[in-house]
């Protein structure tokens, strides 16, 4: 009786679906908004701080904070996926918030640029642990049917918070100075994120186990369950066509974001824009990116993943070319909107595609490997953009990244297969449209007589 009661209670608790887990899902959306805000506190202010307060002249030196952030976050993503499969999602989330607490204080008190780099090492660990687990937990909760929608909400929350915080810190910096005001927001985010996660977030690893068991019972399990971490890394990085295509596209996507984060504020400042206007441009791109994902995540559930990924990468390439070719606040604002729209097509869709292909037993590790490559793009982008900018100028660096982004989209077009085909009812549409043409045929033949 006791065992049966326990199993019945577990069945009631472990239910897949957005509606069935709405409370926890909304809470995790809010937590991920705070995670995004931790990055947003730097987007406007830190490149200007490097140039104006620490007197860094070389672009490659300015971008060291992004190299440190991206490299550490990439590795931490991989570790977070493995730890989440082994120990559960919630402990990893709590550890990430605890590590993020000192970051704003280091940014406020840093007497040298080395302290800024150390702060971004900790920020990379914070982001890798917290953002990875909120992604994994939402995938666990909603199941396969609404995975794209779930990722759209998750990434929208994070990047809308990036945009709002970048805008807010730009305004604070223009009125109160570059330090300490802008970073006090980050201190509030870290404290609130840890408190909410500790008090209210529940473990979701059981949902992944439940999904795996259900897929096995219903015969929908088409992927191998018992893969080692090394095998998961190889499949997600190089071997499996859809997983590896997503990994390279994610890397290039964040490569161009690393460029935008590190060089756009300096590029706009060199054209004479004020800190307030730079804050608007820096915020506009992640704002469109964040809010757009509320639409694109669900669209990928309806129309498939591959069309949005290919189109999104090519749109980003066009937008970057527009930034390099255009001048003035209005033109750069339009380019920022276009860049955000392209990124919104790609970002939740790549994560949803990983969730489509990876078995629930090793899905957290696959997400970790994908995010290792994706966020490694920050470091690669900062290095490439910094070196090219030092040699040929910022404009040349933007053109170079635009070409890389276009090549990535074409590679996805050539190699990736569709991981979430459209619903069967939509495939009947061509037959309904063809009917009027068949009825019209006799009238066309009768016309000569």
C-alpha cells in the first residue's frame, strides 16, 4: 500500500507539459531574467570603462574581458550539463548564483583591468551554471510538444533583461558616472536570484527520467540511451549532422554577439554618439532579440527548426554588413533591429533542435556541449574581432564577422536535417489548393471553339 501510494503521488507530481508545470515554468522564466541582467550590467558600460578609465588603447586588450567570460562560460556549460545529469539541476543552479554574488562588487571596486577580467571569469561561471540549468529545467518540464515555445520564453526573458539592464545602466552612467551606480543593479539581481532559487525552485531531473521511460514504453525512443560523456561530446560536436550543425551555428552566432558587445559601443562612440544614445543602440539589439523569441520559439514548433536557423543566420549577416556600411544613429538603429530579429530566429530554435535529437538520459550533457561551442563563440569573436580591428580597423572586423555568419547559415542549409517536421495536417494544404485548377481545366480547353 505504501509503495502504491508513493508511485501514485510520483505520477501526479511528474507530469510533462507547459500548463501542467506552469508555476515552476514561470518562476524559472523570472530567474533567467535575473541571469540575463547580470550580463546586461556590462553591455554598455564596460567597453567605455576600459577606454576612458583604464586607458586601454588596443582593441584586443579591451576585449580581454569577453575572452575570459566566453572561455570560462563555455567550459562551465559543459560541466553544468554533466553535473546536472549526475547530481540534479537545482544544486547546480544554486552554486551558480553563489559564485555570481561577488561580481558586481569587483566591478565597482576594481583598481586595475585585471580585476575586471577576474570578475568576468566569475561571471562566466555564474552564467554557465545558472543559464544552462534554467534551459535544461524548462526542457524537462514541458516535454517534446512545446519545446521551441519553452526555449523562446526562456531566452526572451534572459535577453530582454540584458536589453533593459543595458539601457538602464547607460542612463545611470550618463547621469551618475560609469561607477558605481550601474553595477548596483547587478548586486540586486544576484541576491534576488539566489533567494528565489533557494526558496522556490524545485528539482526537475525526475521529469527527464519520466520522459525517457514514457518514450521507451510508447516506442518513440529512436536514440541511444546509454552514451558516455565522451560519446555525447563527439556526437554533438562533430558526428551527428543536426547536433553538430547546431553547435557550429551557435558558435558563430555568439561570435557576432561578442563583436557587438565589445566593439559596437567603441565604434559608435568614435562617431560622436553620446553615452545615452550608445546605450539605446546597445539595448535595441538584445531587446528585439529577446522579445522576438516569444514568437520564433513557437514558430519553430509549427513550421520546423531548419528554416528559422538558416534564415536567421543570413539575416544576421546582412545586418552586420549594414552596421559596417551605414552611418548615423537612425541607420544603426535599423541595423540593430535587423540583427536582433535574425538572432531571435536562431537562438531558441537551436536549443529546441538539440532537445529534439538528444535522448532524455543524456540531453543535459548534449545541451552542455552545445552551449560549450555556442558560448565559446564569445571568446573566438572577441579574439577575431580584436585582432582584425587592430590590424585593419573596426569596420573591417565587422565585415569579416558578417561573412563568417553568412557562411555558417549556408553550412546549416547544406548539412542539417529537419528535427521537428511540421504537423501532418499542414501537409494536406497543397491538395486543397490544387482542386480549383483541376475544375478550371475543361473551361480552358473549350475556349477555342
